[in-house]
C-alpha cells in the first residue's frame, strides 16, 4: 500500500539565526559586562556598610548569647558581603568576611554561643570596610592575626581560601 503522506520540512528559525554571522566578539562582551558592573559600583559599594549594620543588628537582637539560627542568618547576610567585596576587589574585606564565615560555621558546629568572637569579627569588618579610615598593611596583618587568635581560642579552624596574599 502506497503512502499518500507528504513530508514538508519546517524551516528551523533558530538554526538559521545560528548560522548567520553577527554578534559581538568575546572581548567586546567582556568589556561591556565590566562596564555594566562598574556602573553599579557606587550603589553597591554604598550598600556594604548597611550589610555590616544588618549583621550587627542580628547580633544585638540575640541578647546575651547568639543562637545557631542567628549565626545561620548572619552567614546568609555575609554571603552578600562576599559577593560585593569580591566583585569590586575589596580583598581586605573579603578576607575578614571569609574569616567571619569560618568562625560562624565553627561556632554552629561546636555549639558556641559567645557574642565576643562575633563582635570582634564585625568590628574588623568595619575597620577594613570601604570608606573607613585607611589602615596600613601592618595594621591589617595585626587585625588578621587577632582574628586567627580568636579562632584558635575557640578551636575553630579556618578554610584554606581565607588566607590573604
């Protein structure tokens, strides 16, 4: 029995578009993306002190002890700080925030409820925050050494990626 079906090819619009020359070069795309990120710099850098203030508010709301839930909420907020500091090249802040994340994770794991180590890390963030008074490399080294001592005191190890070059 012969088939009376006729097969009609349907034009593939996406295939046609992909075969057409056009678009922009990789370098141009990267340049445009960099320019877009830079246009947001002022707004986002201005948000950094507010993010630190939000962490301080979580700490203040806890009373005399900090709970694992509060530490977890602080870790989620700190992730935004890591994104901002990393995107805009604030290496000092990035390092301090990573150390804070190590601390908070360690405190959750060890069921530590002391406010002092968290407070010290938040103050360190303020010291290296964009717009704060300029601190020298020697002072930054002292800050990082102090944070390391806090970690040691509480038996909290720090991640390998938090070392500042």
